[in-house]
C-alpha cells in the first residue's frame, strides 16, 4: 500500500480491489490494489501530478474494476443503457464508437478504411455521454498497446506493466474535455499563416514545378498561404539534405516564395541513411544516438533511403542532438517542419515497425530503459518534441509550426497532426 492512506473499494466478492484518489474536482485516479511499479505518464503535462492526488475518491460516481491476469491488466466500467461512446483516438469508422473494438497502436496505415482498427496516433481514452447529457471520460494511462472494446461496457486491456486509470466526471461532455485538457495541457497558438490555405501533395519535383504551382495560384487569384515539400527534395532521401540537381538552391526558392506571400513547410523523417560520410549519420553515431536491438547492437531497418538507423528520442542527449540539426536546415528560410514516418514505419517487415524487443535507453524521467513495446506509441511524440525544441531555440521570437503523422495523447503540446496517408477516393473525402 502507498504511504497515502488511500481507501480501498471492493466491487463484489469476485472483483479485484481498487485504490482511489482525487486529483482535482471530478478527476480521480484509480489503480489496482497491490499494483506493481508503473511507468511515468506521457499524457500529463506535469507527470508528477498523476501520482500526487488526495487520498480517497468518495465523491466518484464511476468506479472501474481493474484486474490483473499474468501480464495483462483489464479495466471494465459498466455503462447505463443509452450511453454514447466516443474517443479512442485515430481509428477508421464512425465517430460513435459503440459496438467497436480499437487497438491503440501507431501504424503506417496507407489507404486505411472504415474497418482499420489502428491508425497513426494512439489515444487510450473513451468519452461517455449518458442520455441525460452527464458525462465521464476514461484514460488508461499507459503507452503500451491498449485494446478498447465498447460492446455494452467499456473494457480496456493491455499487456505490460500495471497502469493507473484516470476518470473525469462532469455535467457535460465539454466539462469532461476541459478536465482532460487541465491534465494534458493545451496546444500553443500556431503562427498566423498556419491557419491559412495550404497546398500539399506527394512531392513537387523539381523546384521549377514548385515555382510553377506558386505562379499559377497567384495568376488565377486563388488564395494560398503555404506550399509543402515532400521527401523528393532530398538528396537520395537523406534527411537534412537537398538534391543538388532538382533543388540546388533552397534559400533562393524560399526567398522567392516569401516574396510572393507564401510560407513553406519541408519534410523530415526519422530514418537516417546508414552511410559513412553522411554528416547526420556520422554525428549521430559519434554520440551513439541509435535505437538498439535486444542484444545491444544498432538496429537497422529499411525505409526510403534503404538501410537506416533510428534516433532514440526517449533519450535527452539524442533529442538535444536532433534539435541542433535544424540550424542549417532552417537557415535556408524554411518556415515549418513536417515529421513523417514516425510511428516509426519500417519497410519490408510484416509488423510495419521495429521489433518489439528493441531497446530504448530512456531517461529516468521516462522510467529508464525499456523495450519498443513500451515506447512505440510515443516515438513520434518524442521526435516532434525534439523538433519543436530545436526550432524554438533557434527562433525564440517566432511561434513554431510542427506537423506530425504519429502522436500520442498529450502530444499536441509539441505539434499538430493530420489524417495520414489518405487516397483520392470518396470515402476519404467524406472522412476528412
């Protein structure tokens, strides 16, 4: 039992005992009595706040049942008839989630459809709205894969360490979401131009094509504020480089687009080409920046450049190194950064990602080293954190703009997200 004198609630003779505490008015933390060590929170803006509540949850209307069988923790919450369920993060299908099963697992899901259970972002969160409008939200505060089944009740299960359950109760769904944002923090105001009209597709090549697109927008008087550059601007898909044949002078291109009233956003991926003599690879190798395999060797996986290594963004020294890479990149006049492929996506493997037993040498603030099964869902979140920190340190007078394909609940603190790799079909148009 904790040093807190938490009360224990027993839900029937066959149910496990839960320990409850109060984080704030209407916000409760629940954990299994006798739970093992728990990893720190990534979703909370202040991770310490999750575990510093006032003992007791006597005013709680909703009490979860939390059970442990082997390595699996299962949370169940009974719902009243007529309760509508929403949330669960990115998944295909309707917004009303009743009757659906979703898995929170960041996935490279090109061409996804209404049946896709896992997309690019993981939010182990359910919003419940009763028939009378009163509401509650449930957060399984773990980064591991969570299976959310919403068939007559709320069931959330995950393999891995014990984790706490946060329940937020309010008179309205708006009140629940306000309570959630009080824990996760809110997104900062973006730059004004980011709220304008954007033109983006899978690559404009060469730079003459970019200039043509810009010219046509202006000559036709079609509003446009931003043009985006996909990976084909790079030299052989090497991040932080420019193809000398097709994008020989990115500074001049950015200057000319700025003269016409455009801003620019350029893509950076996490996969770094494994190639001696490539400055990013050499500097990362010098500080041992890469994710490791279970045996301690550097993990190598195929992405756009071919064989690649991957920065371990769970480590502060690696994030600092990554942030510094943006100095020369931004010096060309780039306005915003687009981080893609950061689930992380890996080519030519059935799982579409790294082996789950890969090793991350995480900061103590993140609970110390752990497997990719623990850190997979926050890999993209920590990448955009490092990107944002690099941009803000280099341009403290400007609001940064970072867009990410992968993220985790709470990751809005570091960057915005989009709907991922849609295709030109009617379902994707409607879903967007």
